[in-house]
C-alpha cells in the first residue's frame, strides 16, 4: 500500500469469560506491534464474553498480523473486523445539504414550483444571474479519468472516486467552496473535453485532477479555449505554485537571487513542465530540464511538443548528459520524477549552499534526512519532514479568489501572485532552512492567496466583478 499510514482496527472478539483471558489477548496483540486503545463490552454470559477492542497499528501489514494472531488464539473467535479508514469512507465522505428547509407548503412553493419559475426566467433573460441565483457562483467540478492518481497510478474512475471526494472536502474545509467529484469513464481527450463543456453550466470552475500526461495538457488547453470559467489542472499548476513559493523563501535563506540561480528540474511531465514555466515567469533565467534520457537540449529532436518547447526555452548553456552531470555547479535541484535518483555525492558537486526539493511521492528522489547533511535547504512532498510542499497551500485560495471576482480564467500572473502570497506568510524573522513554507493549516494562507489572485484578475481584465463585495449587495444592484 503506497504511503501507508497508521490506522485503527475495531475487532469484535468473543472469548472465554475466565480470569487472565483478556491479558493473554493483550499480550498477543502487543507482540505483533498492535496497541490496544480502548475496550467496550458488547455482550457477556457466564462462560463467554464479547468485546469490541480498538487497536492502533502503524501499517496495513501490522494490522494483518494482529488479525492473524488473534484468530490463532485458542478459544477466541473474531466476530468482525472494522478498519477506521474504511469506516470513514463508508457511504462516501460528502453529501448535499439544503440551505433552505422545506417545512411548509409556502416553503415548497418558494424553492420549487411555482416560485422557482420567476428565478429561472430571470436567468434565462440574463445568464450572468446564474452566478447569483444558483450554486454556480461557488461550485467547482473536480474532474478526473483516474489515470494518474498520486501514488496509485491508473486505477480508473471508480478507484479514483474516494480521492476526488477527499479533494472536494478540502475545497469546502479550507475555502468554503462546494466541490463535487466528476469521474469520467473515458480516456479519450475529446470525449472528456466535450463532457466537461456540457456539464459546465452548473459550475463556476473546473479543477482537473489526476489525468496522465501528455493528455492533461491538451485537455486543459481545449477546455480553457471553450469555457468562460476558470480551468486548472491542479497536479500541474497547484504544485508549481507551491514549489515557486518555497523556492522564493529558500533563495532568501541562502542569500541568492532567483534570477541568478541555475535550477535543474528532474521530470518533464505535467508537474515538471508547469514548474519550469512558472520558474521562467518568476525570473529564473537558467532552468535545465532532465528526464530519464538526460538533459533536454536544442540539438536533439523530440516528438513531444511540450519537450520541444522546453528544449527551445531552457538550458541556456545547452548542457547535455545525465542528472549527475548537469547538477555540477547548479544551485537548485527540483525533483518531480522518481524515487532514489539523487545521491549525496551528486549534491556535493552543486554550488555552495545547494537547495534540494525532492518531491516524488510517497518515496522522494532522496530522503530528506539523507540530503540534509550536504544541503542548505531541503523540502519534500511528505508530511513527516519539515518544509512540506503541498498543493493544498495553493488550489483552495486560487479558486476562492477566482470565484470571488468571477474570473473567466486563471492566468499565469494570477498563479505567480498566488506563489508570492504563499511565500509572504513566512515572515523575515521566522524564515529558516526548516521553515520556508507555511503550514497547510495556517488560516492566513487561503485568505492571502485569494486576495492576491482576485486583485490580479481585476488588473488583467479577466474578472467579471470589480470587487469581491457581498452577494447580497451585488444582487440588490443587479436585480
């Protein structure tokens, strides 16, 4: 199980009602690595007792060992086993909650027929009123085909559904946005694009998620051309925004300017390509993309149009060779590729005070504790080390800001504004090698990002509202 974390088993166990029987159970559980956290009585007779035993385990493997050990215990019978993680997903993790209770005939007439007809006709006469009089103003579709789910790969639309539900929860919890999972049973680019276009009237924004490259590039580009609401592939741009935010502060920690640094990016897929473009947009002048065949350069020919663009717009010195070769003298390594490809010996050939962002998940290009002795700043995608570069820092605020001013699209400048807003949360007196990005639970982040994105959208002329004033004020003005 990729990226396995600790969880809780609830085991209903029937066993003899004799002195010492529970102590034997506790010893067996402890011997294989489980920790009994709670015991609840279910039923009891003179000869038998049935208890619900809550057991904490550190991994799925240990959970299996606990179950096996208890099942092998003499005179014990395992009635049932529940997994807290699965219980949390039982029946799905999200639902629809009405904002207006229907308790009387008048309520029914207001929310449905005949009252709703007036609202429908108002929207039909002026489609912009859908942003005020329907869920469109605050709703995002989380769209996937399940082909590139983080840490799991191509698991299909049904397998991806719990992940998309989780993303919807994050939208709601962190930015107050109502998001809904849309898992499509097709991998055809045009079918995906047409489907999203057809359902777009319901939504104020489209968050593309876990769609494999290079199809994700084409899908996003086509949707942006056909829709007048924000479309963003979060795996690309959300990740790139937070990487830039982290690099802004990492550069300050080591006393270097973004424009002076040479950055090597390992991985030229969705996240890598977006990160490179964002670094160039932020003023980094020398970025070297490296894939499994080595550094992309202007002498080789590439079938992939995105690789051709990268080769033409990066690698100023047209360097060639494998990762270890092009890292010599570089200031920054950013990995969005594969586990274990970076070694301490590579880092030791880099420029003074090297910055290492090992982003592969769940196993990074180099483990942070191995990189730390030879690097000035280390960041990762993991939550169990300092400096977690997590796109949860970006996408809620980006969509919040875009929805607040009803932006027609999310521009490069809006994403750059989001990155600088995230970086600004870490104050000058707080910034250090182990604190270059704020916590995902820092309540200031979404507000700062949303404000920066909204302001930039207005400046660029892609906002349909000049301010993020209240819906009540706006509605009174327009109706």
